[in-house]
């Protein structure tokens, strides 16, 4: 498994150079604008919770690799609640007709965000626990890059609003780096896993597909925040009533 982890890290370093992350580093841009993509990530946040509960988790199990996966799914599946909290604190939790909300969630703006579950399910449903573990590893390393990039804007917003931003801020970043999966003992166990030859090519294919997905995802975020104002992030999609709780 060590060589697979090294490949994932190499691809993750390339992923970290995408324009979205450069944009997020620019503290001259209003932090509300840097996080204006929040509505776009909502389908992914919900899908990842479902992915953990319905696809990756398999209980009870006697397989130690599957048990590592199971523990991680219990640590991950609730994070979408923090996203909804942060959106409310940002002032973009707008009153909207249900039909308009559905149109947005299935619009071109969220095409990549809402496609994670069927794509990842294709490789992991009923798959060997090693494949499920690889799916978690790719998701984790890309998430670490992502949440490190949002933390600066979240901290600026915390100063402005005197409220904690748990999804985009330090809380989520801390949780991502302290999962059971990341303890020294777990990391050593994972590195020592012997990958059966018949799985190897399938895993490499998945890694390529997964990084292509996460690349397309942050490009989708970048496209949104460079074309939509944080003041009226849905304005080019549907008319909305401005929230009185706006920052």
C-alpha cells in the first residue's frame, strides 16, 4: 500500500496548485466572496454523508481493513450540518421557493458537486475493503488541501461576525487532521497492507478518476466565485429575497 499512498500524495501536490487555491490565498479579496461557492458544495456535502453510510460502511465485520473504514465513516458523516450553520452565519441562507432551490441544486452550477456519489459508488459498492480505503484516502488528502485553503477566509469572517465557522474554519480542519485514520498506529497499519495483484490496476484507475473529479470540483467552485457576488450569489440563477441576517 505504501506505493499507492505515495502516488496519492504526488497527485495531491499537483491538485493543490489549482487556481481555486490561489484565489483562496488572496486575503485582499473579501472573505465572504472567497466563500461564496458555499451553496455549490452543498450537494457534495450531503452525498458524502450518504456515501459513508450506504456504500463504504459494512457492519458488522471481521475484516480489519473494513473496520478502519467503518470507524472513519462514523467520524465523517455529520459534517454537512456544519456547512448549513456556516451558510446561515454568512447570510446566504435565503428564503427561496422549493422549486427554485431544486432548480439550483440540479443546475449547471452544481453539475460536478452532485456527481460524486454515482462516480465513487461505481468503484466501491461491494468492492474489496482496500478499494474503499483508497477512496477514503483520496477524499481525505484532497479535503485537507481544501479546508486549509478555506480557513483564512473563515477566520476573517469570525472576526467580523464574532461567530465560529465550523465547516470552513479551524474546527473542520482540526477534525480532518485528527481522524483515527491519521494516528501513527493506523498510518503504519495502512502502509503495511499488501494489495492483491488483481486489485492493483483497478485502484490506479480509480485514483486517476477521483483526482480528475476533485479537480473538476474545485474548478466548478472557482468558476462560481469569479462570476457570482457574495451579496446575491443566486442572482444570476433565480430571484431571491435578501436575508435580514446577512453579514
